[in-house]
């Protein structure tokens, strides 16, 4: 037996020149005339972000500007990628606070466990993106910077609200 | 009105040369922008729109980029020809623009100015001669770069352009048979209608020579090396083809050359087949200068402007059409390209020229006066021929895909093997 060569028997109508080209020109003209371009003019127009979108972290602060963090150590424990560095300390009143609190946003996978686990609702994920930097060091957010951020915080899942699932 | 002469003629010609050249360059710059807009719109994008109003300053940004980029010259390149090639690719397109009539004659206090830089008495032959020089830029670029990709691109380019040169020249022969003259302004005049003077057709040549226009359009696409005939460039296979090794403004020259060719080809097609600067259904713009200097018609400055606008509109439409084609059709395979040129266009054009010659002779013998009736008779003939041609071309009998050939080859191989078995 000769070698098994698979030959596609295309009908002649499919292999036409003129009709195919005319049809193609029609298709492109239709798209050319299309008034509604799906393009979004990104820096000018932005997406409406979902309330549960998980982005850049934020640290909640007290009215006097202190971070709400009590340095309990739950968030670095629960963090699956070890991107949170926490050194707790105690002040003269015996209140615990975070002496060092850094989040490496480059390493973070934005799972949101830190926000869920936080007993005092201090650390939050935020509805925010666009955090380009010129150096990798700038991606490590320290406590001061986390406190200064003011974008809306990510809403947690509400089991009562079926629509939010 | 007397034609301009003496010092005024020199000044006017110099001015025309500068102004028309600048217009061509602006047209080239704009067409790079329009090309990207068209591409964007066809692909449901919006195209360049960030730099300046509507993105129009994108052109300036690109120009700056070309000039400021680092210039890389391959060590093994043949320097002299490597430098000459980009110039040669831009040169024919710009020089061709000099013989294209852009509008009706302009009356001035010093005399009549024809809206054409050089009214060469052999205008048409000049067009063919210069157009065939376009291949040198590509061949030189491909060969002098000393790079395999460039070389392949150059080879493909030379083969393709020389093949389609024939289609280009032969598709214009019927125009000459109808016009009976090679001067470009006369070609335009023959497509207009006049109440006095020599008889003309009063119809754009696309009507009596429909099939010819089709051939010229396709050959023009091949001559400008644009999709579906962009094999010399073939960025998918040959990196960038003949201009692979070029950078900075030297590449920019090729880029400008391509668009200058595009505009010139559009302008030439509109002169040959779309009546040049003629405004359809209006006889007020029909101004003709006869060989002895008598002017038929009534020149005015606003008529010059209007006819120029008509010319720009026709050329722009053709340029848009070329762009439209580019963003619709994929590239030909190389053998298909050659088949189309040599096995389809050449014999069809030969037959077509014969048919048109016979038809013109018969119409003359039958005593049909030159005019719309004459054009209509030829149009009927052309329509039949065009439909016949498209029918044959469409059935894939002349240019067919790989399928049919594979089928034949496989059949032959199978028969050969069977024969061996019987023999053994």
C-alpha cells in the first residue's frame, strides 16, 4: 500500500478567489463602518470595579492617626506566600502595636486571608490597582504608607447576600 | 489665454515643483496615519488617537522617532549600494508625480499655468519607464545588505515586480488605443466631453475599459508591494524582507517610499481610468489646451481648486481601497503569485488587447462617432469579458490551491507504487 497521505478534498466553491475576496471585503467594510468601538480609552475612562475586588492593601487607622493593628501576628501566619513582615511591640500603657509592618505587594497573591483573619479589622485589601513603581523596593509598603492610602476597602463576602456570590 | 512663458514660466515651474512635492510628502505622512486608522477601524479598534487632536500628531512623533533612532549598518554590507537603495526606492514615486495633471489650468495675470510640473510629450512612456525603476531600490537593498533574509526578499521583489510590470504596461495599452495619444493632459481630456474641438469619449475610461482597470488595479497592488502581494517584505517568513537590515531614517525612507508609491499609483489609476481631475456630470470644468495652444473652455481659479479637490478625492478613494484590501486579504503563496502574473494575466491581457483592437476597429469601420455611445458599446463588451474572466478565475481552474495539485501528485505516486508491486 502507498503511504497514507491525508488529502483534504475541499469543494471548489470553498477554494474560490473572487467570491471569497468580495465576501472578505464586505466583512471588513462592515467592521470599518461599525460606530461602537469596544475599545475603552483606558487612562481617561476606567472600569467600574466590583466592591469585592481585591487589590492594594490598606491599614485602617484610629481617629488620632495610629494604625489599628495590635500586632497579634495572625496575618503573617495565615499569609500563604509570606509577604507580610510583622514585628510587634508593647508601649508604656501595655498596648501592643506593630513596630514594623511591611507588605510586599509584589509577592502578594491578593487572597484576602489577612483581611478575613484580622481580629480588629485593621488590615484590609482595597479596591485599587495601578501600582507601578520604578524599583522593586518601592513595592514593599511600610506601615506609614499603608495608613496613608485612602482608596475604598474590599467588601467581605456576605453569606446573607446571595447576589454577591 | 496664452501659456505662461519666459521668467514667469521658470518661477511658476519651480514653485509648482516645490508645492507639489510638499503636497506629496504631506500626503505620504497623512496616509501612514490613515493606514493605521483604517487598520484600527477594520479590526474594531480606534487606531492612533493619543498624540494631538484625533492622534494626528502621531505622524510627527513617528518622524522624530525615525530621525532619533540609532543607525545600525551591518559590517558586511556593501556600503555604497546599501546607502543608495533607500534613496532609489523613494525616488521613482516622487519623480512620477511630476507628470500627473492635478487640476484644470490656472489663469494668472502672467499667463495660463497648467497644473502639471512637467508636461512631457511622452508622459505615458515616462510613467512606464520610471515605474520600472522601482525594482532597483528593492534589489539593491536585498543584495547589498549581505543578509539571507534581505537577499530572499530582494529576489522575490525583483521577480514579482518585473512580472507585474508586464501586467501594468499591457493593461494600459487599451487606454492608448482609445486615447490615441501619450500625453497625460490629453488622456484626461479624452475622458471629458466638449462641444467643440476634437471628438472625445465623454466617459471615464473605466467604463469602456472596465477589465483593463481591473488588471491595472491588481498589477498596481503588486507593483507597490502591498498585501496581498507583499512577498518581498513578508514579515512572517523573511523577518522584514529586503529592509531587514535597515534602521532609523534609512528604514524610514523605505516606509515613505512605500506610501509615496501608493499615492502615485492611486493618482495614476485615477488619471488613466477615473478621468483625472474631471468632475463628473458637469461640463463647466472641462478645459482643454490643444496642441496649437488654443484653449477650449473657460479657466478660472476656483475651477482649478474644485478639479484639484476632485482629483484628491479620487486618489484618496483608491488609496483607501488599497488599504482596505491590505487589511482583508492574506498574502499570496509565491507560486500562486507567479501563476497569476504569467499564466493568467499575461495571456488574458494579450487576448484582451486583441479583442479591444478588433472592437475599436469594427466600431470605426461601422462609423460610430466617438462619444458616449462608443464608450457604451465597449462597456457592454467589457462587462461580458469581465464576467467571463471572473468566472474562470473564480472556479480555480487557472490559479488553484495546493489541494488539486496534491491530489494529482498523490495519485501519481500511488500508481507508480502499484506498478512496482506488479512488476515485483
